[in-house]
C-alpha cells in the first residue's frame, strides 16, 4: 500500500512538472507571436527603383543625390561645406526652382552664444495656385566634425531634392511650398535662428515639416508636434501610407538633451511636425555615419512621409482651425488610435473605480484581502527596485571591460541583443521564484492585485502630469482587471478556460506595450539598462496569472454517486 502511494505521488509530481513545462512553453510561444505581430508597425516600405512614375518617391533617386554630397565631413566653415552648398544650389536650379542663399553674420545660437562667422541657408519657393499660406520643408546640410552626415542629415536633404523633383513634375499645389536647407544646425541651430529672425518668408509659414536622423536606420517616426496637436496628427495619419506615431515619445523627448530646428520654429509661433529615424546609434555623430551604413528602406520611409505630407497639406486650406491636444498611438500595424486629452482624466477615474470594484469582487469571494494585496504591492515594488539596481550595476561593470569601445557596445540596438535577452531571463527567473515563495502565503490574486496597484499609481501620475503617455498604463491595466475578474469567477473544471483567459489578456497587453518598450529601448539605448529592465519587470505583472496556472495538479474526487477528474490550482 505504501509502495503504491509512493508511486502515485511520483507520478503526480512528474505529471505536474510536464504540465508546468507545457504551460510555460505555450506562454513563451504566445508572447513571441504577440511581439512579432505588434512589430508590424515598424515594417519599412520597399525601396523603389530609379525607373518609376514621376510622382513616386524613390530612395534610389535620393541616393544618387546623396552620393554627391555625403562623401566626407562638411562642418560649418570648412571647404567641403562650401562645395556641398554649391552642389545643392546647382541641383535645385537644375530641378527647375530658383534657389537663394540667406547669409547672416554672427548669428545667435539656440544656447544664447554668438557664432563668430557666417551661416548660409539655402532657400527656394514653389508658388501655389491659390495659396492660403506656405508649407515649409526643412533639413540641415552641415555636419559635425568627423562625420560625412549621410544619415544626419544628408538623408533628409536628399529627400528634399527628390521631393522637389516630384513637385516640379506634378500639377501645381494649392499652397506655396518653401524649401529651407539650414546651415549651422550642429553648432546651435544657427540657420533656423537666422531664418525666423531675418527672412521675410518666415512670416508666411503656416506649417513646418522638419526631418532629422539620429542613427543609420529604423522607421521614420513622428516624434514631436505642437502641444495643440489634434489637427496636425489626424491629418498626418490620413496623408502618409505608413504612419508611426506615439504621443509618449514627445513626453520622453522633452526630458532628453536634444533640440532640432523645429524647436526654433515652434518658439517663433509656427505649427510643426518633426520626423526622424533612431536605430543604429553607433552611426551617429561619428565616422560610421556614411552611405554604406545608411538604410535605404529608412530613406524610402523618410521620403514617402515627406512627399505625402507636402502634397496633402499643400492642397488643404491652411486657415486656423480649433486645435486640441490628443493622445495617439499605433495598434495593429498602420492603425493609429487617437482621442482627446480631455477624456484622459475621466478614463483615469473609470480605471480607479474598476480597480476598487475588482478588489471588492475578490474580497467577497474570499480571494483578496487588504493585507495580502498590500504585501503583493510591496513585493512587486521590491522586484522593480532590485531589477533597476541590478541592471544599473551590471551595466557599469560591463562598461569597465568595454571602455575602449563603449559607444558601439551600448548602441547595439538589436532587440535580440544577447545581453538584453540574458537580463530579461534573469528578471523572469527572479520574479517566478518570488512568486512561488510568496503566493503560498498571500495567494495569487493578492499578488496580482498588488502588482496592478503599481500600475494604478502610474495611471494617476501620467494622467495628471503626462497625458500623452497615460495610454501606456491605462489600457494594459484595464485589460488586466477584466481578466482578473473573469478568473475570480471561474474555478474547478474551468481552469483551462481560466488559463485561456490569461493568455488572451496577455496577448492584448503585450500587443500595446511591446512596441513601446522597444521604442524606449531605441531612444535611450542600452546605457539605460537599469530603467529598461525595470520596465520589463513592470510588464511582468500581467504574466503572473498565467504563471499561476503552470502549477496544476490532478486530483480525483470519488463518492458513491460519481467520479470526477478535475484540475485544481495549488494557489488560490
């Protein structure tokens, strides 16, 4: 009898182990597929060849221009700078416009320091047939010392030349188009300052479209607009074939030590949209920024955005409308969701009420308690803190062994970076261990509800102070609360349905958050390893319910009337 009991116990343990492995494997597959689907929005357009229709943007055409002026560095004041200036003037003339040079001596920089020299902006104007204002397309042609500037900002200048070619071979637009290729951007936005202060065309500009690059590739992303951005963003979404826009990026950008020419244009009262690609940071402001490193797909995306916007706004009535602030983000590829910032606070209140009602629901079902949820919150907060510290310390240690190649090392922005993948694995092992230890004492639901309270705090903070970023926390928490309520109801035979519910809501939350995490990863680089891994551990809150289902055991309930086989969770 004892031997039979031992064999049964061993069999049960082995069966539980196999089920745990299968469940975790399924979870890994679901997460991988969801991340893959969520990244559809980052797919770049195909590079169009030289022999295309005259009204289509071709990266190969743009590359032909680029090869003539992105050979060697051409910083402000250099001989190569003058050669590039002359080439751009000649090319614009050959395309059929009448370019001019705006020369300004000793202009003020954006940092309040006078430049001891002269800047030379290149301008051209394409008249419209019934203009209600001018659209300005801008990029800068100067580079930093030691960089040929193929991406920053040769890619944008080449895109302007190709855009001019298309405009001159197409029907006239309604509105005027001003071409501004600024000088001295790298030395303190000198050309932009000179244009808004001294050039008469500045008063005609109703919309500024600025194009930049901070790296050698990646999608062309809308990363900055005006605060009253509703009309601009909605028209952008309508006009371009592959829109990528997340309102949180501008909230993040404001905390980064970066300015572009659009900063000056906005300060002068212009409406504007700012675009850049950000991947390949190891080819930024150094000798790696050359034509060989530049992604032609990124150049194609940059150019398609440019010509589409010019043609769209070029045929619009640019009379002021009543703009509003909006929240916007990509979902399911090219689809961009938008809603007014006016409803951010009401949504926050709904989420708070949903959290409270979920707690009440769990409390009366004897699955939640104040003490258990509070302990769950503290454990989850501890996990995030430890992850942040661990990531920061390990990164500093790694830099000690990579001091000679620090920039290239920290700028390897591939999602499959082995270092990043390793640290993510460490995080999930740590969280799983903590979960196993503490869920025995406080229960899975308390652990999850405590983790969700961390998200609720972020919902409140962002909804009040950073409305454009609030969606990052609002919608994942909303889906998670729905899932938890379903799981509080389902039990017994329905544990498989319970698990499928977990998988479904994990799919929804990762679909939204994975691209955001990747964009933060690209924008901040691996030098912010602590913060990035802290964000990963924050996302683990939504995987807790699924981890719970991975530890199931089979019991057989027998009585005189029936014999039932059921799955029971060992965690409540």
